[in-house]
């Protein structure tokens, strides 16, 4: 009874952990896609600079294809673990344990291999100005779109200040993406009438803060550590469940029932049995006598038995 309760408890815990694997893996994939969009924009603006290398070092563990593939595989493994736990199948549970062990080793190796502190300084932000003269050119439409998207998303303008657009380009006012309330010609109107309508913070500090780490990256790191801890617990519970199921199937042999001792025989029955034994012993001495005794009546036989007993 105690073993059955323990198996039931282990199965419930594994159900909960597999559900947790599904949720955390889906969250990792969602946050990774969210970060990848912003990362692609930053990498476009920081191409061929030290900022690009720092961004790659910081976010490669989060959006690395190996990590994404591992999360997808973990969802499938969690489904197998759920089925094995539901059916108490030793083969499926063994495969589940081995898969979790492989995934954990891959995650640990990827974290160690890709971990490196980015070496970036605020002075490196000045290199972003080299990308500004190509803004608005026909052959650099992709760069123009990237600048507009970044300034709109991060609410910034220029590299250090919005005047960088006037210094590095032939423009007389910043792009409309610098406006807090965007509409066609808003930057020209703000430049001549009210500069407070423009974003006052430059995009350089925003990129520097992004490279040092964002809240999304912190969430990914927390989810990664949580998945690793959950995998260790799941492997321990799976081993325990395998042990309980394997030895539980070896049920002990049933004991042979012992017969109660026979009751004391009735005295008359015992005497009759003794007389019969005596007759048999007498018959063994003489076949002829046995033949004659067999031919006598019951009364004569009783007399003969009495005489024999008296002798």
C-alpha cells in the first residue's frame, strides 16, 4: 500500500514537471523571437564596429540555433515523459530519462562555450555616426528603415543628440522618426518651433544599455536556469519511479497454506481400525485363513476377532 502511494505521488510530480517544461520552453521560444527582432536592428546599425561584436557575444546564448532546437526537442521529450508516466511504461520512462540527460549536457556545454563578458565602452558609441551619412540614399533604403525603426521603438534620436543628424548629413532637420508624436513634417515643425517634440536622448546610450543586457535577456537567463533545475529534479524522480515500478513487478511467491492438525480420532473408530490392521497382519501369514474369513458372516467374523484379541 505504501509503495502504491509513493508511485502515485511520483507520477503526479512528473505530470507537473512535464507541464512546466512545455510552458517554459514555449516562453523561451517566444522571448527569443522577440529579442531577435531588436537584435537584428542593433546589428544592422552597429555593423563592422566593436558594438556589433559585443552584441553578438551577449545575445548569442539566448538566440543561438542550438538553444532554440533544444527547446523544441524538450517539448517532444516532455510529451513522451507524460505518456510514459501515464502508462507506467519502463521503456518510455528510460528513454525520457536519457533524453533529459542529453539535453541537460547540451545546455550546460552551450552556456559554458558561449559565455563571455562583452568588452564595450561608451566611447565606442561614436562609431555609430559613420552609418548616418547613408541615411535617405536610394541604395541604402534598408539602413534608412532600420534607423527609423530603432528611433521609434527606443524613443531616441541621433547617436548622442538629435543635432548629430545635422552634423553628419546634409539634412536641415532630423528625421520624422525622432518625433514623440509622428506625422509627416513633424520634425521640421519641431525644429523650428518646439524642440521638446523631439526625443531628447540619443540612440547611442540606448544601444549601449541593450548590449549590457535587457529585461528580456534577464528573463531568458532565469528561464534557462529554471529549466536546468527542473530537469535535474525530473531525472531524479524518473529514476525513483523506474526503481519502484521495476521491483514492484517482482511480487513475492504466495505461501502454501498449512493444514490444521487432525482432530483426535474416536475411540471406537480407533479400535475398529486396530482390529482391521490385526486382521490384515493375520491374513498376510495365511492366505487360506483370509479366504475363510472373507467367506464368514459378519457375526462369525466378530467372534473370530474377539478370540484373536483374547489370545
